């Protein structure tokens, strides 16, 4: 009987994601035993800081990666968008399971028309990308917020917000509904690279990686690789307004990218296709960087 130790954050969403991955692994390996170990990260401990230039790279994953490298756990489950683009030496993403829905959702006090938001509409988000996208709608007020899913929803009442923007994947995984939920179209509100995808990380040597590979979804993995390659070439962290979404048609990838300048006011946007996800992401990034420089 094989036994693996899983490292995970302790938030309700992180635990749900880890349990879901464990269920998929047990389906693939019925005799597998898994011990879950909760690890606190910088992002869990420091909850009153907003994302920005001083926000550390890998804030939600570094402590877990250290546990992997020190052989205190055998694998970890991350929201893929939390992983830094530079691969940590000695570690690898052994699997990207089937991806959840990718779009953002606006939860609002009252029903809204995205194209006709009232002046001064107060939107809660800690994401520079979401902030930049909403500012393009008109005279909205962006209110910086952080916290887990439930905390951010509660801020609608606590801080007198008109709405908050969240990833649909997290809401769906937690079974959360709200009276007024508006799906934001991905052709205008391009999501964060790898949004809705999970990364199952292991050391790049040992038996765990081979066991984990059984739950990899090649289509999701290729799409996320293109988006992350775009992110890496831009050299962007979580404080840079950037969106990327790759879809597959046969063996062809279609990548839609949005890149904002540091102020969030100017945007470059393009759609490109190709078969090599790394080359496609890199090519898209170079095109949008050049456009913003002009």
C-alpha cells in the first residue's frame, strides 16, 4: 500500500481543492493512502496588506514548497494562478487536473447591467487586473479588499459596496450562491492566467510524480502552459494587470491576451493561435509589450 503526504493551505477553498484532488487520486489508485498536512503561508498570516509592489512573490505557496523540498510532504495542491512563473528548482507540476469554469463573476446588491453601471458604483476587488477592466466601464469606484471568498462577500454589507468580483471557480467549488450574480464575459474580462486550474506539485524525482500524473488532463495542461508562458514573458507578478485565456480546437490553441500599463489606463489586446503553447504565449507577450511601448 502506497502512502503520500499532502501539503495544503487551511482555507475552506484550499481544503476543498485538496480533497477533490485526493478523490481523483484514489479513483486512479484505489490502494493509495493520503495524509493531509495544513501549512500556513505568508498570504494566510498577513491578511491586512493589499497586493502591490511589496507583496512577496509566492506568498501563498512558498511555505508549502519549502515543505516539499525538505521532504515534509510528498505533494501539494495549489490554485495554479498562485504559483510564481519561475519554476522552483527541484520541484515540478506533475498534473493539472480538468479545469473548472474560468470566468469572473460580479456579486451585487441589486441586479445590474454591466454596460450601464451607475456613476460611483463601488466595486470591491484586490486584483489590479479586475480593477483595470472595471475602470474601462466608466466612473466606477474601486475599493481594495482581501480575504477568503466568504470574507470578501461579507464586505458588500460591511463596507457599503455595490458589488465584489470573484472567480466563478471558487464559488462553484464551495457551492456558494448570491441573489445577484452576473457572469463577466471572458472576451472583455479576460481572466487571470491559469484561473480555474489546479497545480499538483511534487519533487522532480521520486515516486510521487508518477502516481500524480494519472490525474493530469492534457488539454487543461496545454492551455494553462500557454497562459503561463505569456505571463512569464511579460515578467508579471500579481500586481500587474494582465489577463490570458487559451482555448483548444483540435490541436490548435487560441490565446486571448490583455496587458495593461502600470497605471491600468492603457490596454494592449490580441488573439493569436498556434500549436506550441510556450511559443504562443511568448509570441503574444512580445506583441503586446511592443504595442504598449509605442
